C-alpha cells in the first residue's frame, strides 16, 4: 500500500489511459481508507469513492494547462 501514485500529466506521462486514472484513484482511496479491499458492507461506498476520485482526476487532467506542453487529458 506504500506504492507511489505516478504523475499523470505531461511531461511526466505523455499518454494517460482511463485505466491509469482509475488505478491512481484506487490507490488514493486505499491509502485514505486504510483498506486494500473493503469488507462487503463497505464495498459500495469504496467503489463510489473510487468512481468520484476517477472523475475528479479526469476533470483535473483535462483542465490543467502545462506551459510548454500540449494539453492532454485521459484517452477516450
């Protein structure tokens, strides 16, 4: 659970897939919650959090501007 979340914007990462964004969101939710996998009674809340963080991350990557780099968001 100590694995770092990689930077998903240029120039650190040229191509970002939806899978990359979801993996980062999952890692974030795992770290914050303290659970690698939630118990059955927490699974729905855990998945909602991953979906919300995935969406917020995609929105952020699609909106930020990096000087000297073309704007790129997650691949469709």
